[in-house]
C-alpha cells in the first residue's frame, strides 16, 4: 500500500502542470500516511528545474552506490532526470525495505521484477505504476492463487459461531500482535495457510477487511469456546475435532 501510493504520487509529480518535479530532500521522514495515501509533508525542497547540458556526458545521475548515464535532449536538458531521481530514491528508501516482505509467494517474482527494474532504472514511472497495478489486480482478484488441491474439505464448518478472541500463537505478517491474523482471498486460501502452520487447528474468516477489500482470517492453535455470531463461520480441522468437543 505504501509503495503503490508513493508511485502514484511520483507519477503525478512527473506529469504535473508545472512540469516534472523532483524532491531534492527525499527522505522517509518527509512523507506521512493520510487515510491510506502517502503525502509529502514538505515541498520547500521541490524543484521543476532540470539539469542543463551540452552533451550526454553532462547528464550523469549520481547516487552513493550507483551512477546512471542519461541523454542530453535537443533543448539542452538532461532527459527525465527529475523523474529518474525520484524513482531511484523511492527504490532505495522504500522499495528495498518493503517490497521483499509480506507478499504471497506467487506474487514475489512480480515484486522482484519491479525491484530490479527500478534499481537499474530500466523502468520509468509509467512502467512502474503499470507493474504495481498489475500486481494489485492479481492480489485483489485472487488470480495469483495457483491451482492446488481443495483443502477446505478437510475442515468442519460451524456456521453461526465464532471463537473467543484472545492471545494465541503468532505468525508473520500478522495484522495483530496478539495472534495470527492474515489477509486472505477466501476460506480456501485460509485453509491452505492453516495447513502450512503446524500450530493451526482452526480459523475464522472475519468481517474485517483490508484496504484492498480482502477479508482477514484469524488462525488459532486450540479449540477455544464458541460463541454465537450469525455472520461468522468457524473452520476446524477434522483431525483436531472430536465428538466430545463438538
């Protein structure tokens, strides 16, 4: 969410009515999340000036660990230097820390491609935004889910009940520090996640949703007391259930 919001912001800066705007003091502390969108807190160091040049050799974009040769345009300006400077700063301050983590395994190759392409400045801001929107579409639609055996049949479903919330085993990347609360496309994906975790014995797909509209599923290691809830369904591993318990 943070990286996509940042890319949308940089897309606007690259195509602003004032021309391509560069953020000269590009640091994480210059940004803040407002209602799920990344905002720049300080525009004092923003500029629309692009480096003047006479030849291509005048257009090297230098960073502490990398340098990129750019073209000198016919009007004597280094082509795309503001856009590329913003994009590489996004790569080194945000993408490298956020993109490799938390994504479902099937989406990680797509994010690695974005990471590598922006790190080498092979992508401009237009291509970067398109790549992010493709990943978002795959994520929201569930198209990233590979064909696999249906696992929900291994669970007993109890409609009209939910488990008592409390501290339980933890997992990464949980939305709750008290237990294992993960985003899922649906109950079938939740069953696959539960099967992959040795502690998991049951789960419930909650009514809570993430910014993408995906529901959150709570995974638990024991069969805690059930309480009535007309909108809930508890899924319990058949191997974990017993006639006495149910």
